[in-house]
C-alpha cells in the first residue's frame, strides 16, 4: 500500500480518520463527549501541522501518488492510517541534535498493518531527508498494532507513563495527613527549588537517560532547566511549595493548563508540571499534590497527574488523594543519525 505526503490544501482529508481513531487520549476521562474528543484530537493534529516543518503522511486506498509525492484532495480517498510529525526546536538546541516528534500515529480499526507500517516508514524517510537525527513518539498502550509497527521500524521503548485524574464533578479531595506548610511560590524560593530538583533527579531513569544516543549530563540538566522555566512561569502557570515554617523547602510542584484540550474541550484540564521533594522528606509530596488538586478543583478544573508506571510511591500518593487511573502510554525513540 503506497503512502504519500499530505498536501497542505488537503488537511480536511484527515477528518474521517481523526473521528474513527479508537485510542483518543481523553476517552476514559469521562469529562468530554465523543464529539469534543474528536475536536481536541483534530486541534492537536492541526497544531503539529501548523508548526514550522510539520508534516503528515497518509495511506489510503486509491492513492495515485508515489511514496514521497504530495497528495491532492482529488486523488486520495479517506485515509486508513496517518503519521503526523513536527520538529522540536527547543529539544534540538538543548541536546545539539536535530530532533522531532511523531505526535500521532492514527489508524482506523480496518487499517491493515501494511498501511500503518507504510506511513511510519515514509515519515521516517522524510525525517532523514530533512536531516532529523532523533524521533520520539508517545503511543497509547492499548494500540498494540501501532506499537509493533513502530518497533519494526526501529523505535525502542524508553518510558511508560500512567495518567491519573481528579474529576471536577466530585467533591473536593478529602483531607490527608500532611507535613509542613503549604503555600504558593515566591521568587526567593528559586534556588532551593533548583537544589531540590538537582538532588531528586540524580540517577533518575527517565526516557532521556535511557536513550544511549543522548548525553547523560545533558539529560540531568534538562530537569534543572525545566525547574528554572517553571519558576520563571514559562513552563508553568502555578508553582507551589511545602516548607518547614522557617523558609526551608521540603519540596515543590507545578502545573499548567493542558492545551488544546482545555480550550477546545471547554473544561480546564491542569497538570503537566514538574515537581520534586528532598530525599529525606518524601512525605511532603502528598500534601503538595493534594494542595494542587484542591486549587484546580476549586476553579472547576480536572487535575491530571502523570508518572512512570513503575513509580509506585508516587502512584500511591495519587491514590491517597482519590485520583483515578485513566490512561497508559509508552514513549519510544528512533535514532536516525549516523
């Protein structure tokens, strides 16, 4: 089955595939009706295509284009599969590698494995032609066909994420045993937050550290830079801390609106931040997470928490405040460099 690049004027060709895709990320949240889920996924796909250098590859019966040639609305029926890719300029500058993300691998239930394989293969060929050296993808754990196709194309799993939410229509999170004093961030907390983050993520086995093609020292520094940007409110909208009442911090956390889901879905979904605690005060983290959930709930929002599937201490914290498991994803990386 031939795959082809999606022409810039043929974006609407993806709509039936977006609507038919079975593994929409918010399908188990019980917050967005199906039409809203379709709209959110469509907005995500469009955002990737709108990014400089973003592109889509489709496979469809009746395609008259040869692999690598632009498609046209008149020559392509409804796609059975698609791969969407956008460059990652910040990551590329940070690791000094040209990096990209395959933001979506979409398919219908009827799509043959060959269709999924063809769009992934052509997407990677396009990345090589654009001198992209490293490609990441996050895929729903339930989508076994896409996962196997990605592995066959050379992707290797480097992370597994669990997502928990606190639903906005429930009562506020129940009280739990807490330690320390909870409050919002002040600029003078920045250096302590950096120090806590540096120590907490020392030896961390995340997706950057587990990738042999990425520099381990830079992987360590990424979390430090992430913390700095949270404190500068570039990568976070809210930052909170737990302290001993004398200004010494036990830990911190941050969150932001998840977009485009919050705007398009019409219900604020907030999370996606970084956080850490001192190694000798791990019990402070439960209070911080509950503090965030109470604030988000008070604003009518859904709290979204993510951690690695094997991070049982943090999962127990999520469960202690009453969050519910709604999603699992795998992250895979492909190395295209020399």
